[in-house]
């Protein structure tokens, strides 16, 4: 989990695009976009994909 937090924070500060795979309604969803906010203590981050759809 520490490595994931580091990667998210690095992507936030360098404005690097990330590729994420997550689960939603029992399906794997993969998307690319940018991290806009990270709260590592609250296990929350805001991800915006290429068409500015907030995840």
C-alpha cells in the first residue's frame, strides 16, 4: 500500500498520466488519466480521465 500511495502522490506532483485498473460492480475497469487529489490517511484520491470525467 505504501508503494501505491507513493506512486499516486508522485503522479499528482509531476502531473504524470497514470494507468489504473479498478473494480466496479464486479468488473475490471482500466482507464488512463491524471490524479488531482490524494489523501493517503483517508484512503482517497481523485482521478480525472482523458475527457475530464471525475472518478
